[in-house]
């Protein structure tokens, strides 16, 4: 076997591998013999057909299997020979089987960068600790009041801002209906019937509410709206649209008073004081969780700032794609349209790349901490994580384990847990707001189901960058 190394960029090498014809012929004999043992051809008992007939019938399948086995074996052999420690599955390209049965191909290997691990214990972190006061309790209760609000029809006056309108409206450009011009346009922009809107300046259509002010129930009006060149819906950017509006009713939201009757509606048998106490407790728990996350975030920032390392571009690209998909999914769940997402795609891509680069770098740093602290993952920790994942995916743990094993994902989950534990160690040794740290042991189980900026079930890390010396 002949191997030529080409350094593509830091921590990425191409192995140009050439296998002599003898390797192919030897593997062909083994695979062909196995096909013969399993062959069930007409006129022959199973496993008794002549090898030449079996090879002729299954030549393409045999060649594919021989090639696959040779590729797998040669890549492993070359990695061992060159003392490489991959952090990703090698990518095999440029496969060429010559007429003499010599095999040439290229294997791209991504390895771990060399990191000078800084002193990660004793980081000084300052994060404002939130205090829950009665004003926050009142604000939370106001939100609950909104959930129990009633809507009453307003009589004897025209509509005003902050009212709720029940209306029909339809948009037109140059006299032609938007719905006809753009059949795939969102109905919110094209037009709706018996639709409720709150009279706000920018929602759901910027400028429409202001143009409706003074309209009485039963009246109609042409309301002109000019969409900005930056508007989220690309089809409407820069256009003047006339919305023909017919107002049916004006509604006013009436909030219930904050008293014991209000508390009874929220929780039968409760009182206002009990509800306030429950809200106070919930806000306190949330504040502590936010504080803990903020501390971890500051620790992560400091770790990233302390280490200079070039991360493999392929890992960053893959992570960017995963993060971008998650950003798009979250925005779609929030009701953001595809047009709005496309309008901000450069901004989203930039954010995804930055986040991906930081995440890959952080995982490498924490990988060093794992080794330094001799962090391991117990069976109980793995079982706990899988049980939580099963609940999230609404599957039984047994079924999820089978799926994870099928996709060889369990080592990635163990790595995720270990990375979270490594960050726990760093955080526990940090001096937060001048207080002395309360360190945890390196092997203590992590209570964090997810570690911010760390988790990734697909990352596998190994020591070394390029060659081991």
C-alpha cells in the first residue's frame, strides 16, 4: 500500500492511497467464496454452484463489496501507520478502480488541534444576581389577567388604537387583488374575513391600523399602506397596497380585578395571597436558573478568550448547518414566515457560523479538561440522559436505545455528558461575585440535562493534531 500525505489546512489532511492489484484479487477470492456459499442458483444445490457462474452473476455486487472492504481496511491501516487520531469519520473520495484492479482513492482526515490548556480553575466571574420583588409579581399576575380577560363590544364610538377590530379586508395593487396576483401569499397580507386584529402600529400590517382610526362599525374604507424596501415579505417590498376594509365590530379587552375571585379562577380553592406566594416562588426559581445559566455563559466566554486555536473548517461547516436548521425551526414555530427568514438569511448565516466556531472550539477545550480531570460517564448518567431524551421524543427508553445503537449515536451522547461534566467542574471552581467557589469532584454526576454551547450528540473527539510525535 502506498500512502501520500497532503496537509490541506490545520488539522485536515488528505491521504492519497494506492492499493496494488494483489490486494483486490485476494479480497475478491474471499468475498466470491462467501457469495458461492450463500448462492441459491437454479439447477444447483445451495453453495454448490461453480465459482465462475456465481462470479459472473454477482460480479457487480462482489466488486462493490470488495471495494468497500478494501477502502475501510486501507483507511484504518493508513491512520494507524501515520499515527493520526481522527475526530470525525474519514471522508473517502476520488475512488478509481483501474483496469489492472489497482485501487486509488483519497481519504480526508480531520484531527484534533493541539491546545495549550490554560488555568481553568479560579476564573473570576461577575454576574448580576437577580432579585424578585413585588413589582415582578404584579407584572406576572397582569399576564395571567390577560389570559382571563373578556372582550366586550364597544357601542357608540369609532375605533381607536389599542382596540380590537373584527373586520373584513382585502389587499389590491393597481386594482388587482393580491390573492390573485400572488396565490401563495399569506392570507394575513392578502386579506381575511371576520378577522380579529389589535389596533397596533406595526402589526399585523404596518400602517393599516393607523389608517383605520375613526372608522365606525358597519363602515368601509380604502386604506393605503406603503411597504418599506426592507419588509419581511419580499413580494410586497416597496409597493403601495390599498386595503379595502369593512369594520364589523369594535371590541375592548376588559381585565378582571386582582382579588380572591381572580385567584379562584386560576386555582379553585386558592386565595390571592396563595397565588402571589406561588408566583413569587416560581419567579425565584426562574431567576436562580437564569443566574446559573448566566454564570456558565460567562465562564464559557472566558474559556474561549483564553485559548487561541484554529478549528477544522469541516467541523465548523457541519455545526453551522445544524445550528442554522435549529434557528429556522425555532423561528418557524414562532410563526416567522419563510420570506422573513430569507430576508435575514445573511444575518442568520453569520450568527450560525459564529456560534458553530465557538461551539467546536469550546468542545475541544473541554475535551482537554476531560482528560486532565479523568472525567468518566457512569451507566446511571447515560441511562438518565437517554430516559430524558425518550420522554422528549415520546418514545420508550428501550426503543430509543435501539435507534441510538442503530445509528451508533451512544458514544456521542456519552461525549456530550462528559463535556457537560467538564464545564461543571470549571464553573464550580469559578469565583462568582467575589464568593469563594464550592468545587465539585470531577467524577460527580452532572445535574445538567443540557450544557449551553456544549451539547452535540454527533461530535467525537480524539487527542492529537496531524501526527503524534
